[in-house]
């Protein structure tokens, strides 16, 4: 499974692939032009046969989706944290927010007087956070050189779906998190039913938009999220569903209104569009 994502294979001719999470066989569930998605028959994770593209996270991306609606996203994230605190007490201590983006969580941490560090691969995101005097490190977690058991809480908000090797990533987090530490993962929830709907929309050649493809490589549900956490050395305290912010609340325009109606339509058939996992390190 090592090096699976982005491997040189003709996915257009492949109907079955081994799951990069649990190793079981997976069948193709959706395809459009050069993009393909496969679903594991065992753990249920849906994954795509393409490599992550860093060009997607440029300055314009962060400005449009995170910086301009900063306060809206901040209020939304505070609601998520209140839900999390119903299941686990977030300790005072050393926090790490991986894929910190515009620093929304770091801003909340600063208000709560938590010692928080952010990481992001985007130069634009790092520069913006540093202008706000937030503690941010550029680069990838695997190259960070953090000490073992350095952090009390590690958060991954809408990050794990974009990783080429999420198991190895979570194992590195297990190394740097304390034995009593808390891992928080939030990721989009794209059930198989959404992929079936996307199949009907393939004639538009834009069905990948509702699947967040090509930005998103992995599509987790509650079961597959528990599975990857367990394989990576974590016990899951709780998993719950939630809703993300519809694009109309982040941008206002004719296209965004259409997308909002599509969002409401999909919600009727597919339910909540995000899932959150709260985990502790296995001892």
C-alpha cells in the first residue's frame, strides 16, 4: 500500500483496487473523464486514484473561502468545539492544528489562552497567519521534527481527506501526542448514495464538484474513520455527524444560490455532510 496514491497506473482500465486503508479489495463506484473513485468492500472508505494537487490551495483560494468569511467560519468552528466538549474535556496545554489554513482555530485557541501551533503547506496561509501574529510553521508534518509526546491536543479540520497516506500521517500524530492527549478529526461525509447521484450527473462533466474532486482523495464515513484511527493507534471516544457551512453563507452570487439549492437537495437524500471523530492514543 506504500506509495499507492499517485502511482503510475491506468485507472481507466482498472475496476478493482486494493484499499489503501485496510488492504481489502475495492470496486469502482464512480468515474468522470480522468477521475475515478473506488469503494472498499470491507471498511467502506471511498478513495480516488489521483494524486493531491497543492496548486489548489493558493492565495485566491484562502481569500475566497476562508479569509473573507473568517468570522462566519469562526462562529461555526466554535459550535463544533462545543459539541466536542460534550464528549471530552479539552485540556489546557499545547495544541497543534495541522492544516491550519487562515488560522481560524488558532484564533479561537488564542482567546482560550491555549498554547497553539499551526502547520500548513500553503505559503499564502502561513503568511496570512503570521501577519496576525499567530504561531505557524510552514511545511508538512512528516518533516516537522516535533518531539515525541509534545502535544496535548492535535486537530485535523478538513485535512485527512486530502492526504495521500493518511495512515502514516496519523501514526506520526500518535508519536507526537501525549498519552493522555486528544485527537480531533473533522472531514466531509460523502456516502455511497452521493456517488450514485454523481453518476447520474456525469453528462454535465461537472459531477465531481459535489464530490470535492480532485481536491479530495479520501471520502470517509463513520465506520471507515473509526477503522483508520484504530489502525493508526487510536481509540475512538466518539464519532458524530454535523453539517458544514453552505457556500451561500460564505459567498453571495447567482452560482452560489444554485449550489445552495443543490446542497439542500443532496441533504435530503444523503443527510449530514460532515463527520467528526474524537480519539485518544492507545496505550
